[in-house]
C-alpha cells in the first residue's frame, strides 16, 4: 500500500491534459487516435510517478519538516530510500517497455525524453531557482499537451499552449503561496528558495496571471479562426465558467488559504467541479453539437 502511495496515483489526473488536443480537434470519437492518446496517458503516468519518487528521495529531509508531506512514504520511513530507488528505475524501464510494445512513436518518445530530462533537472537543481521553478512546472503541462497532440497526430493551436501554460502557472504560484505561509508561521522550511518569495509578491503575481489568463481566454473565444473552426459565434459564452472558476480559486487561495494541493482542491470543492463540468459540457455541445 505504501509503495502505491509513493507513485501518487491521485496526481495522474494532471495527465488528462493529453486528451485536450484531440477534444479541440473535434476527433475525440476517432478510436485509433483515442487509443494513441490513452497509451500516451499511461506513459505519462508512469514517467511522472518516477519523477515523484525521485523528488521524494531528494527532498526527504525537507518533507519530514512539512505538516503534510511528512506523511509521505519515504519521509515517514515506511518505504526505504533503497527500495524507492529500485522502484524509480523499474518504473522508467516499464515506461520504455510500454512505449516500445504499444506505440513506438519516435516523436512521442522525444517529447517524453524532454519531459524526463526537464523534470530531472528540476528535481536535482532548477527547483532551487525562484521564478524559474514555477515556470518549469507549468511547462510540464505544456509538454503533456504536446504529447497528446503528437500521439493523436493533430496540430495543437497556439491558444491551447498559451492557456495551458498560464493556467498551470496560476495553480503553481497559488501552491507556492501556501509554502510561504507555512514558512512565515515557522511550520516548515519546505524549499531552499522559499526566502526568494513572500506573500505580497505572490498575491500580486496571482492577480496578474489570473488577469492575463482570463483576457487570453476571451481573445481565444472571439478569434475569427476559432469561430470558423467550430462554426459557432457563441464560443465566448464558455468564459463565464472560466471566470467563475478563477475567482473561486482565488477565493480559496487568498481568503481561505487553501492552496496546498490543486489536485485535492479540485477533487473536494463542489463549486470548482461544477464550473469544470459545465465548461466541458458547453464546449462539447459547441464542438460536437
């Protein structure tokens, strides 16, 4: 059970981004392409789990000082570092085997290779450089989008890349704000670069990124090419759920100070869930209706 926790299966939901290019390309019902995206999803789950294990190994001393992270298998001592290293190597080998057996897509292999190298560099060094650390995490979501586009053999629009990066950056900076709050309360010293951030800087940054994200989405919905692609003049109607979702997340972050884990927040907050479902349904009707 502890070994399964080490893989962080709850975080695999982030890899659902691989299906977005297929969804917006109006090809979600194309079974061969859907199968390719499913394989890419499995590969990303394996690869991301190996990165999580490496992160936990490298951050074990910091995790033991954190009020939540101290319960992680390596930090709590329920899984030894030696066993974690073995799992790390085994999962990467398994991911390679799945890629060779089911897909053998060279382009997807290159994207996964870049994802692995970038995240290894992040885990070993780049995570200690402020601002660059949050941008690298956000870039990981862009690579998920590109992996899905390559697997499905579709060309991702510049809009989907921009929006994915901005939304991910918003969520990561909200999470970093939680780290700062814990540090200022003396609860933990979770990161070496934590002193490079403070609450005021992150509050202003969150407001800035939230505004840019919303404006970018509005520009996307009124783009002539987008309207022509979907043959619908009412794409902008989906922006109401984007606005509501961003405001709710800001409320959770700035007022209720609950921004430690975006995955858990979305899994537990009914308001955010309704916004996401309504956005998906409305966009689905626009694209496929």
